[in-house]
């Protein structure tokens, strides 16, 4: 028998609900439009903590001018059903005036140099907005653990760095990317894709798989194999395809052996999609 989660909309409601939870607490932060990827985050979180608090907040700070804030899917009733099904204890669903009671915050968390490359190069200020809201939600929820998806690898790295550099008392845990049967990484933005766009979008995961099959042959072979897939799909407008060190996000040289991240971003139709695959380059793979 499932139990409905407590739904908190205000800081006071959250504090009251938080005090009633006994034991360890994990949080899963979302912008809503929950899907099976979020459900897997919740299930993984439940294995590590006594209670899971899911936040649902469409954060305006991380959307640049011209991005899709106004058309971002909002499915709150369906989101609650997923939270109920997965045994979430509390859902914190504030409005912007609750999270930012004084309006646009004058003080924000800076993502630094790591926030200026890859996604940050195309979306100026995006990661400052992400880290600012994550910092606020960590203060409000006060979890022991926070779970994030590997699909947003740069975001995951920056949240880990923020937690470490600013001494947040939370363990940040990565959960592997959840994919459709055909390999497409689950994303709330997939709802924007037409059937034909979806076929084009599959080129991203195919490129990553092609690169992964070349790990024994070194970085150049990985990059070449992935690029060869993408050039055959002209309707995928590639922003970047990189093989980088997972901690510095710097391109790895040809002699490099060890853990790396093969990452891609492309626009398909009107939708920007990202995906990545952690790899072990060299004979140890």
C-alpha cells in the first residue's frame, strides 16, 4: 500500500514536514515533468536513506533569454503520482517568490571556470543559476544525501565541487543515465521531439556507443568513431563533441589512458539535447 507524500509549498510547510522525518534523508531535485529517469533517482535514493524529499521547482535563474522556460512541460499531478508510487516522504514544490522572496537574488553562487565551458559556453550564466538554487534547496531540505543523474555530467561535477569547496554537509551521489530501449537518454525535453526528430536524436547515443567501442585504441579513435556517426546525420546540429577528463573537463591528449567523459550536445528540431558516456581509455578497459 502506497502512502501519499506530504506536499509542502512554503518554507514553513517544509520545515514542519522535515521535523517529522526520523532517520536519514535523501533529496532528489527536479524541475518537474518527472519520468522514469527521475523514478530511478528516487529508487536509488531510497536504498541509501530512510526518507526521500523530492523538490519540484522550475528555476528561472538557469534559463537564459530565448530559452524554453515558458514552454517547459509542467505535469504536477502526474509528478505527484510518481512520487507516491515510489514512496517519497515529502514533495517540496515552491513558487519562485518562496525560493527568491526578495526577487532576483543579488548574490549568487559562481560556477567559476568549470561553468564556462561546454554547456556553459553556450548558455552563459546557466550554471550560476543552477548552483544558486541547489545551494538554497540544500539549506532548506538539509539532506544527508543528494542524488543527481549522470546525464547532466557537468552539472553533477559542479554540484560536487560546490559541496566540497563550500563545506556543504551532504554526500552528492551520481546515478547512471536511464535510457529508452533504443538508447535515447531520458529527458523531460524529449516531449518536444516530433517522431522524425526522435529518430534524428538517436544519433547522439549511437555516436557515444561507437566511441565507446574504440576505447582500446586511444582518444583519437574514440573521437573519430563518434564523429563519423554524427556527420551522417545532418539534421543533428552539433554544438560540441568532446572527450574530456571528468574532473577538469579539459580535452584529453592522445597518450591519455584512464577515465574520461565522451560528451555531446546538439540541437534537434527546436530542442537542445545533451548526452555523455563515462569511458575507461586504454588496456584497463
